[in-house]
């Protein structure tokens, strides 16, 4: 488990690709790798990776094809930078929210706005995931636990506001419009939304044909299709 509090930025020192497997070597910030062991977990831009070899303040990680397919890790180049966090220990303070390190989908940066002391990122999201995204809720972006400022379901986007300290400790300040990021939704939100949706569909299931006929006569069939969703 991870807390979503990024502990530093690591550099991709080496990349080795084989059929169905990519091995990367991360060079860590000073002190990050203290007592790090083979088999330990490190969240790398939000993806839980396992240490396979240790070097001087660096470590190797193997990334299987499935992870390459559903995350941004397959597109990274040598000398790129990533957010990193060590796995949480028992009794650790959860400064963000609990993360599994299992990425749900990739989102694209649609807009960047800068004010004097804030940095606003807007992300375009596949529509099917917007049901789990709410203003003032939690979300993990490249392994960083952040609070959603605004969410627009009709246009499938959400925004986060970043303070200078977050920019200093993460890779977000390096990102550009069009760049992609790893997203892990908040699990409790997903469980609640899915449970309510399934319950409503079970309760309304026998009534749906008749309800759809009534709504179509009233020109509201689109709302029913969204409910069935």
C-alpha cells in the first residue's frame, strides 16, 4: 500500500526492452534507497513495481507487458523523470489516501493554467470513468494523492489545483498539454458507486421496458440510457 505522498523524483537511468518485458533502472534522490531491499515495492508514477536488483542509490524494476499496455511506462525514455514513493510501513501516517499502485486508466492533460501561486491542470478522461470522479473527492495522478477541484461529466474532464510545494516535489511542473498520466481512482468511491448502480439496476430491471416507453413518449429516453450506462 502507498499513501499518495510523493517522496521524490527519480531519473530513468537505463531502459532495456525485451519481448513482452521492459526493465528500467531508477536513480533515486539522496537517501531514498536507504534499507531498500530486493522484492520491495516502489510506486513509480503511481505504478507499483518490484525491486529486482540494487545498485548505488539506484534499483532495477521489471515491467510486464500488461502494465506497459495500460500505463504510461511503455512510452518513457531514458533520462525521463518519475514520481516515486516507498511502500507504506505499519503505522505510517496517511497524509493522502490509501493507494494500491494499480492504475485504472491513462488520462491526457487537456489544459494548463497558471496563476501567481497556483497551477491548474485539466485532464480529459474516458467517459466511463467519470462516474467515479467528484469535486472535492480524492484521486491519484502519477502516484500523487490530489483533491479534485472541478469535474464536468458532460465534457469528461476534471481539474486539480497544485501548490508550489507539490510542483517542487513531483514531475507535474514538467508536463505539457497532450502529455498522459496514470490515474488510480479512489477505491471506496468506486465500491459505493458500483454498489448503488447495481442495486438500482436490479430494482428497476423489471420496470425498464415500461419506463423506457413512457420516457420515449416524453422525449427523455436519453436520460434512461445514461442510467443504464
